């Protein structure tokens, strides 16, 4: 039976451990995208991990014409939001947003026909009249319940290392 070289076994163990640590640290530094809603005082109101296929919907009640208006977004390349769709419950609210008057009826709602638009961040005035809600892949957050009275919040996509999400859960 061949004798084992204790130095070789120790070197192999150290090499394997070093490779494992490097792989783990590299994975921990991998960037992740997050939907971040920042409140008026700078606090995080919503911080949710997203993929490039995530659907983000901001819904509010139109203050002049009533009914809900929903703006649909997708994460953009980098730290941005691409608005892909605007839907309204009634034609008047849809036409309010249609800069060229292009609106079509879709399944009982009205879609404003506008090209996709990329935003670095979006300022949203949240209040009880608008009753703002944010849905991320079907999970809904009541923004109005997260602020006092009427307040401006910022909606954005941020990129952070995975490590910060695992240990500190910050946006």
C-alpha cells in the first residue's frame, strides 16, 4: 500500500479551500438589481430584487377624471426604468396622457400609445387621492400607507453587490 504524503494532502486542502473562498467571494460581489422606493426622509420604503424580465406597475387614481391609471415599467439596461405601457380605466384619463391623442381600447381599459421611455428615476407624489400602489411581479405595495399625508418619493432601479443584500438588506 503506497504511503500518503502528508505535505501533499495539506497542500491540496489549502488549494481547494483557497479556490472555494475565491469563488464564494466572487459570487457575493455579483451585482443584483433592485426596485428601490425612497421616501421623503431618505428611508427605503420598498427594496425588492428584480430580474430583467420583472414587471413593475405603478397604479394610481386619476385626480381629475377618476379611475385607475397604470404605468408599466421594466428594468432598463444599467440603473433605469423603461416605461412600456400606460393604461387607464376611462378614455378621458388616457387622453390626458396621450401627447398625440393616440389611444386604443384594450380589454375594457384604454391604452395610451406612446413609445417606450427610459427614466433614470421617477419622482412620484404619493397621497390619499392618488392611492398609489406599486406592483412588482404581482406583489402589491401600498405606497400611500408608507408616507405621512402627501409626499414625494423616488422610484428607481439600483444595482448592489449580492453580499449587501444577504447581510445588510439595504438598497
